[in-house]
């Protein structure tokens, strides 16, 4: 098997209209990580919003199929773990950052990200697939006349990166992530604006120059992902 270069993405694939009933659905594959992302639409706004709030809302839910990781995980039926809550919030705020919510009043769009196979980068894959499902749903809502103006400001994408065996590496799989000295998740807009740049040392601290290099290699990867969007 060919060795992947440090600044090279895993093989990425987006399959549109993967499910039948959701208004938008994408199967997203980053290497051996596979996530089904869907967009469901409800009329109305969250209960915590005031009646004079002109915005609609975009939110997200994330789950890991029990057989998705290499050892079975428990279903989160009644209590959501802290990790799941963190990922859901990341997906939700990333997607809200790319839309003008005032242009979709009285609508709530929920992005569901269900991981069916996990090999690293499930949250970043969920954001990419979630954006495409959201975009597809908005296109259909516009065609139906429920939205009069496209609320998407610009595309977003996400990718992981880090330092593995002393080298900067892009799009970490599970094995690479497990042994990384530094782990990062980056979410950017197409124009390069930062939504999330979460970088953590797993052992010894790292230098600012390394942080800049991680950001630059992630930006290169994100640009390549957004180019793939335009070919779907």
C-alpha cells in the first residue's frame, strides 16, 4: 500500500442523497472513517428563542454506532457523554457560523451525524458532511419557496492535523491520532476565516512555529476538501 505524504489527505468521498427521507443526506468517507450526515427541517424555532427573534436555527446531534470503533461502545440512550456533547456543540456552532440565520426565519434545521465506522477524524468528517447536507436541504427549501434568499454565507470545512513522531501530519487516522504528540482540529471558511483552531499538546509543549505549520497544512487540506465539494 502506498505511503501517504505528511501533507496529503486520506481518500475522501461524498455520496449525495444517501438516505431517502431526509431533506439533505450525505455519506462522507475520510479513509476508513464513514459518517452518515442528514439534515431534517422543522417549522418553528427553539423554545428558548424569544418571539421577536428574527432568526431561524441550526443545531446538530452526533452519535457513534456501537460497532463503529475497534471495540464496541455503549449506546447513549439516556445520558450523553461529555465527548458527545462537545462534538455536537462543535458541529452546531461551525454550521451556524456559515449561515445568516435571519434569512431562514421560523425554521429549525437539525444535522444528524451518525458514525458507522470510526478511524480518526469523525468530528471533522461530520462537519464536512453536515455542511453538504445543510446546503442540499437549503437548496430544496429555496425551490419549495420556504426560503427566499440563500442564507449560506460561504462554505466551511474541517480537518485534523498534528505532530506524529516529531513530524507535522494532516488528517490523522486512529493509529496516528493515538500516538500524536500534538493533536489539532481546525474548521475554516472558504475564504480562510477561522471558526475553530483547537490544538493540544498530549505530552511536551510545542513551539509557536509548529502551531503555525499545523495551521498551514490544515488550511491546504481544507482548500482541497472545498474543491471536492464543487465537484459533487
